[in-house]
C-alpha cells in the first residue's frame, strides 16, 4: 500500500513577533529558524518515518533553495517526483509566531503552480487500486479536482486537507473519501459558520464520505453518516503549533493503513494526537517532527 502525496515543498522561515500585525502595521521580529517545509513535504516525511511507502509529487525550483530542499528530502525514506528541478523559484513560507504559540503563515505557490497535471499523471502511472492520493490546498481548484478525478478513475482512495483554504474547494467534497480540517477550516467551509459537530454534518451532506475536525486542546472529532467520535488530546506544553496538523494527519493515516481500516478509529486518532503533541512542544517545522523511533513507538502503542 502506497501513499502518493500530491502537493508542495519549500523553505520555511520562522520569525518570533509579539503579536500578529494589523493591516498597515510595521513590527519588529526575530528570525529564529529556517527549515524544510510545505504541507505536502511535511506530511510525506512523517508518513515515510512511519514506514509507509510514500511518493512525494512536488516541484522544486532551480535555485539554491530548491537544491537545499532536495538535499533535505534525500535524507528521508521517500521518493520525490519529478526527479529534476523546474525552471522557477522554490516556494517559501513565512511563519510568524507569537509568544503564546499562535502563528500566521504566508506561502508562495510558484513551484506548485509550475507542476503540471501531466507530471502528476506520470507519477501516478504505477499506482495500484487501493493506494491513497493525499492532497492539500496548494493547487488551483482545477488542478486539485483533476487529480482527484484521476484518482477515482484509478480506484485510489482520496484524502484532502484543504489548507490553505479556497472557497471553491467546497465543490470537491464528493471526490473526497476522507476530509481533514481544523476548527477554523470547518467553519470557513460552512456558510453559516457552524460549531464543529454541526459543520462536520454539513460537510458530509455536501458529499464527503468522512470528516475529521481537529480542535486543538479540545481534541478531535470524527464523523461519517453512521458514526460520530470525539477523542481528547493529551496535555502538552505549547511552544510552536506549526506543523501540528500535518503531523496529526500523517500519523492518523499511517495508523489506519497499518491496521487496514478504511476510516480512522479511536486508536488512530489517539496515536495521531500523541504525535502532534510532540511537534507542538518543539520549535520549527521539519526539525520539530517526531523521529522515526518516536513514531514507531507511538504506532505500536495500545488504546489508552
């Protein structure tokens, strides 16, 4: 069983600031970290550390940052496609962290936009029925839809983490087997800005087969048409929330695949929450992710 992560990779630059700036404000900040990033790369790296056969379909530019990204990814147990850099700038994320652990992120999509549908189709040629296609929100609506439609034709399972959000992504729910959103995204995609439980129900009615809503310190909520489940998260020290959602999704999916279940159950959500707690307790993105040793221990843990 393989997971094809169709998304992005790039460089994360993290700055510490006192508070998120208002419109027109100029503020001081301190650059504290430069790390490998991109939601696609984040999720692919963690999946590979969970011993899941992982293909990352993501573009890097032909600049120094692109070369650096490829060197970092070469140290992980995943396959990167395309094998060569594209003639563009590598994507960058500017991460603004406040003293209380909150953050705002600005992300470029130059390289992600340059990755063609033909490139993605070529990478998926070797996919087998039952393999997973995982996407985030870094592509246009048209490209994202085309990838999921291709996955349907190839009898692949689809997982969607629509971040960064675009309003038009709401058209894609019928193509999604498992939709993973946080509290804010669940509210964003429901016109009436419903609470998480009601928002999940609305997303199901709109076509998604199953919905996971992460709620931070309040836990995680999972729903299908026939099942609802709320799991609490372990207490932890919040240092930097960047990458926590990517950690949660990847470990949840790895646990599901390990146990050959179509949708997450309580054990999968508990394992994912434990892994996310590790990421939250550390500074940075890539450097904050759990190690392979830590993830193996989590994935071998029983139901709490």
